[in-house]
């Protein structure tokens, strides 16, 4: 009976150390973050080595676990039923990321539309934070300079990743490689432009005052929304780079390429979020006085 062929479409993974290793690493990283910021267990704060030790463990877990998933795909373990489960998981992950950005859009809409209501608070700090929109003394980032260039960069990258996807589906591996490489280069270009923009904002203060007394909630929401989006672009670029390496190594077929498909979904999500950021954070909401 033990040698009978498997009669179901599910892939039962072999015992894996990654859930345990990842949990321990995440716990060490969390405790290390507390020690770094506040101190714990007799250790003084501003001591970051435990945090980075845990972070290294988390990154090692991610690398090892994902390599195992890639091996399963190459060995044919991702049956149609398994692929459906992977698709559901990716959709739910992107949905959770959408809700993350909803929080930052929410605070921007709240400040732009209802700041006068909050300013009526009896608490001095709240009244000062919400008194005007945008805060006095703040120079807004010109939307149609570098942000517009980055918008065009991401829109173009959306077309190249779609080209790569369709090329792979039709068996044109050369076209898929070129489209994927162009997408990665455009992602690097976006990150470089945003880093250049932040350099001027933070050090030379050409566009935006980062002084807490003048930028306040507006500055915090701006940097959290655009900064975390930039972080997601970096993640997406790494995701696509791994897909390119797999493609160059002979991986993916016109029928079996969910890893690439998931990367393309994620990249389109990043594109759409930036369009909302550009439209509301850079153009529409700053103009609502």
C-alpha cells in the first residue's frame, strides 16, 4: 500500500525546518528591535546587533523556503489544484498590501477634507497639527517634475512586463527575457529617481520642509506613503530579477510559469498604487486649502 501511486492532486510537502527557523528568527528580530529602541533584559538601548541577527535569520528563511518552492515547481509538483491555491495566496497577499496603503490614503483624505474639524479640538497639540492644510511654511513637491517622470517610468514598466508575459505565453523566450530585463531596469530607474528626489527633500530642502514644527502630520503621511511605495518597488524589482534568473536558467514554460505571473501581478499592483499616490498625494489633495 505504501508504494501505491498518489491518487489526489495535492502536493504534500516534505517535513520542512523553515516554519520553526522563521518563527525563531522573527522572535529574535522583534526582541532585538525592542532592545535597540528601549532596552530589555538588562541590555541597553541603541544596541542593534540582536535585531540584525534576527533579520539575517528571517532573510535566510525566506531564501531557503522560496528555493524549496522553486524546486517543487521544477519537479512538477505544482499541479493545477496546487497552482490555484498559490494564486489565492498571492491575491490575498496583494489585498493585504492594498489595505496597508489605504491607511495612508485615509490620513491624507482626513487631513485634506476635515482638518478644520480636528483643529477645533481643545487639545493644543491636536489643534496645532490640524490647523492648516498644507501646514504653513511647507513647500510642496512639484508634481510635474520628478514625480511625473517616475509616473511615466512605472507606466512604461507596466507595458514591458506585460510584453514579457505575453511573449512567455506564446513561447517567445527571447522576447520574454528582453521585456523582463527592461522592466527591471525601469524599476531601478524609478528607485534612483526617488532617491535623488529624497536627497534634495531631506538634505537641501528644495521642495519640502521636513521640520516637525511645519510639516507635522502632512510630512509624516507623505514620507510614509511614498517611502513604503518605494520599498515595494525595490521588492518587486528583486522579485522580477529572480524570475529573470530562472528564465535564463531554462525555467518556466508557456503553461507553467506562476512565479513569473505572481511577479507581474505584484508589479501591476505597485503601478496602480503609484498612480493613486501621484494623483492624490502630489496633485489633488495638496491643493485642497
